[in-house]
C-alpha cells in the first residue's frame, strides 16, 4: 500500500516520517518536565499520531480548489474498500493515545472527531492542500478514532498511572473546540458546496470476445504492459457502445463493435494519489517545454501507433495554461484541404515524461459523400434553426469534419454561437443540410473563439 501511494515520492515519505518522529520526541520532552514518564510517553505518541495523518492526508493535492465535498449516503460502503480500511487503521493510534494521554474517553473522542472534520474542511478550502473532500473519509476516520479510544479506555480501567487531564484544562480545550466547530460550520454553510455521491449501478459484464478485443488494442499500444481479465460493457444512447476495464491507476475504453477508438487514462503525478501514469520504456524523461513533450510523444507514436503519423499534421498545446505542471497535449490529425478526417491520436505527456492520457482512433480516410453546403450556407441554416437575426450572436470557430452518423460517413459543420448568456450549438450536414445535436447551455466568462474563415469548399 505504501508503495502504491508514495510511488516516486521517497523524499516526501522520508520527510513525513522524520517530522512525525520529531514532533513526538519534542512533545515527550516538554511533557516529561511536567508529569510522570508514562503520561509523557503517551503525549509524545499522541503528537506523532496527529502529525502523521496531517502529513498523509494534506500532501500532493491537485492545486485546483472546487470548494465541494461529496456526500455519500451509503455509510457502510467505504468499509468495503482498501482505502476505507486504511483510513480506519490510520486514525486508530490518534484515538488510542489521546485517551491514554488524558485518561478521558469522551474528551478524546470529541477532540478526534473535530480533528478529522478539520482535515476534510481544509482539503476542500485550503489552496496549498486542494484535495478531494468526501464524507467517506470523515466516517472511516471517525470509526478509527472511536476504536482506538475504546481500546484506550479499556487500558485506563485496568492500569493506574499519572492523573487525568485537569478539569480546568478540559474546560479551556472544549471552549476552543466550540469555537473551531463554529468556524467549520460557518465554512460549510457559506463556502463548501455539498454534492451527493452518484452511487454505482450494476454494469453488464463484457463477453470474452470483447475482453480479447480490448487486450488486443492495449497490446498494440502498450506492448505487454497491461492485460485485463474482465471488463464491463456500456450501451450508450448518445454514442457508440464501449468496453472498458480498470488499469493500475486508471482505465481503458474501446468502442464497440467497430473497435476503432481506444481511450486510456492514468492518474497524473500531480494528484499524488496512487500514481500509475505510464512510464514509456526507453522514451520517458522529464520534460520542461512543449517541444520536449512533442519529442517524447512522437517517439512513442513511431513505436506503437505509426499509422497516425502518415500525412498527419501535429499540434502541441498546454493542458491548461493557467495551471502549472499539468503537461502538454500532442495531437495528430489528417486533413483533406480544411476537412478534418476521422483519424485521431492525442497523447498527454506530463512534466515527469509519463503518458497520462491517450485517445487513438485508427480509421482509414473514408469515401466522402457529395458536398453541397458551404460554411456560410451552414451558418444560415444554424441561424434559421435558432431564429437568430443577421449579426446576432458571437460566432465560434466552425469545425469542418468527417463523422459517422447512423452507421454512415457524413461531412459535418460543427457550429456554436454565443447569444447573451447562452451558448447555442448544432451540427449541420454538409450534404443534406439537416441539423443534428442542437443544444443550448449557459456559457462561462470566456467567449467562443472567433471564426477565422479559412475558406469555403
């Protein structure tokens, strides 16, 4: 478990252990001057059991705050996962040593519950932490504290050492706890958005033939790095059906029955949890620029997906220019004039040089239908559909591409325009002029990219 969680982070792990031990020693030395040896030892262990969970539950976040916390109504569910059981074990020492140090069960439980509630609140609201907040952690941490506290209370009943925490100290501490509780409650009421967890539903199991197809696609792309024993089958209403399966730290998905599009995702290193982004043997190396990311992705493509390089245009851009260390997307596309062909290869390379995302669609250029609707004609049909007056709305970039619709290849204009606070979008068939997929949704503060008008076929 330690290896899975701290892969490629031995320095942090060593620092966390050293800090935990140092905190316990310092508190022991201070406590030994005021009380007997046994209580001092328990105060030191209590300090260590506090610093340890703080280090393990607040490091390596995504750096992106969303001020949300997931609420899972299935309280027993987290106890069925390795992560949930690990959380229980992680907080047992805190509950045990707080009771042994203070010889007060209810006091120790109160401190413990407030401690884990503070951690979850910080994960949702503190910028340098910025981790996922959910009630699963709160529930499992609390159970761990209760278990440890119960064992501590049993030991206190059977042994006699030192004195319990003085009433005056208990009152002062509880007053401080009340103030912290009010601050947490105010934060949840005014800042954090509770989001109900979407409980998983039963998904049909993929057939042996579908599992073999997924393994074949993985072998063609990653060699013998990944093999799945079972997979799930998803019958999608709005798109092609898919066969998908978990991979270490990620997942793989293959469209069915055409088997043309493979999508693979791994956990980015920046998220710091169970890092399994794919290290490309003999190719991956730390990258600092878009050009270096392009070099790594191109070497991978030459080895595993050479079909994508033929007559293709390459483009590289940062995943998010406003957030550092997310990496670069390297894409290959093939065009006939300005018409985008269905072949596609996208590879995301993070700064470590690992591959975190791949979308590969190996499709030969299809025989194209007759083209009858140009750019301006498509915009007129779009505007007529939405009853927009000439000049009304801010046009986005028109995307001219080949897509499969109703099991046949069509040439489409994908169009979008911002009209006030709404984004209107639709697909116009360049042969028939039919409109598909019309949709309206609220827009963010960024306007659509202006249409550059690269020519009308």
